[in-house]
C-alpha cells in the first residue's frame, strides 16, 4: 500500500540520498566545530544514523532485507561504542575536570 | 496530503533539528534535539515501510543511548559550563570542509547509475519482524553471535573503566 506508492509518487531514491548526505555532513561539521567531547560523540551518532537512513532506503528500493539487517548491526555497534566512549569520557573528566577536547591532547601528563 | 509533501516536511524538520544539535550552546538542549532527530528519522523509516527498524530505532537510540548521554551530562554537571569562544578560523574551516564534502558526495551521486526499483507483492513484507527474523537467523546468524561477543567485551570494558582505581594519579 504505502510502499508501492512511495517510490512512484515523486519521491525518488535520489531524495533520500541527498537527505542522508546532508545529515552526514552536519555530523562532520559538528565534529570539526564543537569542542565539547560529549557533543562530538553525539555527532558521531548522527553520522551513523545518516548511513542507516540510506541503507533502509536502498533496502526498501530493492525489496531486500539485507540492508535493514545491516542497520540492526550498526545499532549494536553504536550502542557498544557509546557505552565505552562515555565511560572513557567520565574517566577523563575525573582527571581534568572538563570535557574540552583541547585538554585531551596529551596522552601522558 | 501527498506522500512527497510529507517527505519534504519530514526531511526539512530532520535537517533542522540535526543543525540545532550542532548549533545549540547548551549540551542538554543538544541531547534533546538529537532525540527529536531520532524520532523524525524513525518517521522516515515508517514512510519506507520498515516498521521493525523504526521501533528498534526509537527503543535503542532515543530510549537507551540518549538516556545514557543525558545521565553522563547530569553526572558531569556541565550545565553551568559556558562554551569557549570558537575561533573564526575553525568555524570557517569547518564550514568549508563540510560544504565541500557535501558538494563532492552529491556530485558523485549524480553520476551514479541506479537500477529500477524492484517492487512486487512480497516487498511490502520486507520490513516486518517475521521476514527480518528469518533472514537474521539463517543468513546472518554468525554476525549475530559475534555481536553478542562484542557486547560482552563492551560490558567488561565499561565495568573495568568505571571501577575506581586504588592508587589515583597524583
């Protein structure tokens, strides 16, 4: 019902490609622009979601389930990455009392 | 309301909230905008008939990961922290890098030759739990098991990192 009409109703796969690219580029811009390490991790999540959106779009476009399962695995990896990244960040905060990435440029004090 | 109008509204709102994640000064506000972005992306998944992924996206991302971010923000007590001034060079450089990447990617995609969409009577059921589960537990059963090992490693790592050390630095 919905699917049969979505890609025939003027919404093309190119639209989703541009939307996903825009989201990805916003994530890249955030990583380059912001200084707060937590916001940086959030921008990485944003980039992962842009890729997920494109994978689901192509999965629907070709009628194959593989793309959606890739999204599933990306979510698994993102959850693990967020957990470990945030716990490392909490440890860094204990040492420096800040989450500014410019203070993290030394591996050894 | 036609479908492409819904697509344009959803896409515009998604890009707007994603920009607010990057541009808002307050970290908590950033997290809340990111939750909104994830809900809008889930709406996009529903548009594409991927119901299972839409629900999992809300549960895992908006529910679990973002609550984790919010907890860490509250624990670190960064609310009163005022963001340092961004240097003009960094801002301009980031804008040029982002805009250049966007142009290059879109230009590369314009030349891509795409096959026609494959829509038959089965393609409506692709995103449902039944079909996805069947593919997951037959074709992708090894990656599924390996991801459980990844979770175990992440769990051990998080516990190990969060444990307070006996002798603290300095």
